[in-house]
C-alpha cells in the first residue's frame, strides 16, 4: 500500500481506531501518529515505582499478576475480584466488580491502564483496562522496552503501539518517510536518518536507541523553529523603512549635555549600535536586555532623541500608568525647555513630550492626540492607550516597548502599524532571558545586552527571614528599616494582595505578571498578606511614627500618581504596596525592600522587586519574609534568590521552577505542536547549532528552494498552533 506522511489514518488503521485517535488524541494523519512519541518506556523488572504514582494520575504500568481473589460483595449482589499486581518492591491492587477475568492468572505480565485511586490507604486501580502479554502475542511484547504513549480513555497505549506496528507492516518499514534534513547537515552533526530515528523512537531495543533518536528528532524541531525565525528576520530586513541619521546640535546633544552622570561603557556601546541601525533604511528590530537598574531608559531616550532630530516621532510604550508617568516626568525634566516647544518658556528648536494614558480626562487626551497627529509631539509616552484607534502619528519613526515581557507581539505590531512606513523597533526587558529562550521566543530580534550596572551603586544584600523558624528576625527587620529611614533613606514593603476593599480575590488593575509562585502546598493556606492590613499593623506597631503610605492598583490613576510623586519627593518614608512597584519604578533614595509572603512570588518577580532598591549610591537591603520552612523546595528557591543577584542565573532557576510550556506561552500539551522533545533548558547547545545552520541555509537568494523537505516542515509549523503560541510569548 502506498503510504506517505499525509495519508489519513483511517486508510491504514481500522475506522473505529482511526476515529478514536482523531477525536481523543487529535491524530489524523500518518505524520501525526509518527510524531506522537512515547512518553517513556517500560522495562520488565523496572516498574517498581507504583509507590510514586499520585492519586488521580492516569497511567499505564507494566506489572505481573501476583494474586487473584474473588469473593461475593457484602452489601450488594455480585462479586468483587481483587488482583494484586507488582514488580520488584512495589505492588498495587486492581479491583473489578462482577467481572470474570479468567485470563488474569498469577504470573501473567500485562500493561494496566487507568486512573490511580485510593482505598483504605493503599493505591488501587478500579476497573483498569489491561492488556496481557501472552505467548501468542506478537514479538512486540518480547522487546526489551515497551513504549508507553500519551493515551486517552478511548485509545490506550498498547493500541497506539499496535497501530504503529500496523503502519510499519502496511508500508513495509519507514522507508517512505522522506528525510527533510540535508545529508550534509546530518553528517556534520552525526545524526541518524529520520526513518531510522522514528524506528528507534517507537520500537527501541535499548536506551541508547532512544537517546540517538531523541537527538535527531530534537534537531528537526530546533531547525524548523530556527528556520521560521530566520525567515522572519530576513523578511523584516527587506522591509522598506526610513533612515533616521544622527544630527548634531539637536535634542540628542542636549540630552547628553543634561545627563547628570557619565554613560557606562555598555550604554555607550549599545548607543552606538542603535545609532548606526537607526541610520539605515531597513527597520531595526532589537531587544535590549539588561539587569534591573542597568540604565536602559537613557539608552532608549537617546535613540528617541536621534529620531526626533531626524524629523520623526518616537513612541514609548510602558506597561503601567505609574511607569508611563514616571518616564514622562523624567524625560521632560531631562529635556528642560527643549521638551516644551510651543510653550511660553519652551525652546522652539525642541519638541513636545506628551503622555497618553487611558485614565486621562477626555479633553487632555484630545489635546495629546492632536499633538501626536500634527507631529508637534516628537516624544509620545503612554500605556495601552497608545495602541488605540484614533491615535495617529504624523511620522512615527521609532517604537520603544519598555518591559517587553508585559506585552505580546501583537501589541508591538499594533504600534508598529501606526507608522507610514515600518518604524524602527526597540524592545527592552529587565527579565533576563536565558540564551535558549532568546534564540527561540525572541529569535526574530537582534539582541543587545547591558551587563554592567552604573558604577557607584551600593549593591543590594538580600536575606530570607523565615518567620516560623526565627520569629525574632522579623522584629530585627523592622528595626533595620527604621535605621535606614533615620539615615534619610526610604523603604518599600510589598505584599501579595491589596486587602479588604477588593471584591474579587487578587484583583489588580495593572496587568498581572504570569510568573506567580508555584502553588506547591495545596489550597488550604491562609490568604496572602494584604497591603491594607499590613500597613495598619505597621503604623500602629513596629513602624509607628514613620510617614507611611499605601499604593496599589485599586487607587485611581491620579491618586497613584500623587502617592508615587510624594514618595519620589521623599515626603513619604515607607510605601506599602502591591507589585505595582514591580516594574521600572525608580526612586534612587529607596534602600530597603521588604517582601512579605515572599514565597507567593515567582523568582523573576522577586528579582524585579529587589531591583527597586539601591538604584542610587547607597547600599540596599532586600528582606524576603516567609513562613515556609527553609528546607522546603520553596524555601530553597528563596534562599537561591537571596544568594545571587545574577539575573541570568535566576532566569535559569525560574525556568526550572516554571514549566517550560509556560515559557513558550502555552501548556506543553499542545498535541499538534512543533515542539515535543526539545527542552529550552537542556538543549542549549543543540539549539545554538540549529540556529547557525538555519542562518546558513537562508543566507543565499535561493532560500529553501533546494530543500523542499525542510520547506514543507517550516510550512507545517507555520500552520501549527505552536507558531501562534510563539507569537504571543
Ligand atoms: P532600568 O534598566 O532598570 O530601566 P533605569 O533606566 O531606570 O534602569 O536606570 C536606573 C537608574 O540609574 C536611574 O535612576 C538612572 O537615572 C540611573 N542611571 C542610568 N544610567 C546611569 C549611569 N551611567 N550612571 C549613573 N546612573 C545611571
Ligand atoms: Mg526600566
């Protein structure tokens, strides 16, 4: 029978099986089936892990029947059959009601599939599906490794195994599978052919078979992904943009002259890079990553100034109103009269800085929009409100997205679309991105990194305060805070929740971060500490007499702004806040950050929060207060955050604690997705090599014309859900 990858499964398998595969597992074609890889492999004498199974897991286990007893039920008519199966040290009860399973005899081996339940403290399967391995079974079961597939109630693992076998028999081997990978790439990296890898993956005889197959199959995933991204980079490079060359004697020079500090070497280098790229007529697509406090804003501002000097407009998109307002204030202050062109005390040679946010009064917003539309506002700063219809630019030359991890690609693109021609794009993030993620999720952007913090920074020392184990430390923490305030410094106290006035639990009007702490100890914990409660307790207790204020997302934007200003002006000593202060907030005089219920926050969130202190010349202190035991996994995670301020290290830790699927933007379960085996954490080298090959393959005019197999894989990924996940990541 002629079979290829696009052949529908019902032509190869029975109609019932094919239908069940389609509806319950989403497998429609031969390709789908072959790319439905075993999750793991069972080996006789190795399945001793029944004890590790969790109640509620749906699993398939390979085990031997040890004991079968049938007795009448006490309360009801009928019989109860209990079968003990086991392997090595572990054992498990199977329970059948009114069933006669004459084939379940002592000594028989079989695969048992079902949902793990519990009865009188021991784990059991009630009415599992099973498949006994008997002498007249085909040689499949004699194999050293039995593949265990992701299965469903309708299609068990052994049905999938059987189907793969059927396909093999019908097609006379996997020879029909065309290998998309060019021979020379295979040779260069020592990879087996695709048919060989598929055979090893589905029907291995040893663990080495599986390893070799995995390496090859991961290559397919990595290369296809990198080709997609490289093609996107190439397409972007062909777009017609507008060059915005540097001009002397304009805003940029004024900014440089007004800066109260010397740029760091990194800021200068990245600045040169950006200046050169803005001068080209292909739009820049660049990611600027840099530690919290590394001074990305000024780098962006200088690029914006260059564009304004060249006659264009620059837009800065910020994730929160607090941050947008802070940027607008800071930039206006730095530009002085040059940022107030058209006003009485403004310099006519300058431009206007306008702020556009959703909470502005209609009249203010109308005026801002008009200035954006007629081009008199060279620098436009705003929140999501910038993306709305009705915000039209006269000549948008540069889009800057601050804290990119708070936005999706659609938002970047929505703003980009407001240019007459594609504008230059600079996205910034302080969430350090492990190299692999940078190469995949952000693979269509060029990357610049600010590694150095401005010198003269005091640095932050961090400690965990385990209140259950060391109750006295908390009192000491508040004393330290008072000492800092006495020395003229300021402090943040961050809590996970707002408190009584919120109707809906945990609601924040600022876009929430998606990397909350993993909930690893069930749902019956006390509710997280709340800003309003904690502020009250501090006011009447350990921080009595200090000037204390609260900040959270439920305040009106005007109130938020006023309180933030008061804190920035040192009219407040302590700001008790939610994570509204997480991103970007810049008050150099703040030196203490106390995070309450620190275990409720994710790794990168804690790192961001810590970045709010020691932004000036004074040393900072970050205290992570938590009730979890130090020895627990969560306790150790906190200890790790306290012990290093290396953002890249922490990003790795974060990647370990979050599931990788979350990093790629969606649950890993996406069945028809392009990425099944590739691990962003473990396959860094492989991804790097694939990226180099992808770039080389696309370097010539012919693109993938000589590699139709690869072109097809790329096309398949493009229609795949995963590609859309990547877009949103
Ligand atoms: P981030 O990269 O986290 O966005 P910011 O741009 O907010 O950091 O900068 C943090 C602080 O450092 C700001 O107060 C800024 O004015 C200051 N800063 C930036 N560059 C320098 C420098 N070269 N020397 C000293 N201070 C600097
Ligand atoms: Mg910033």
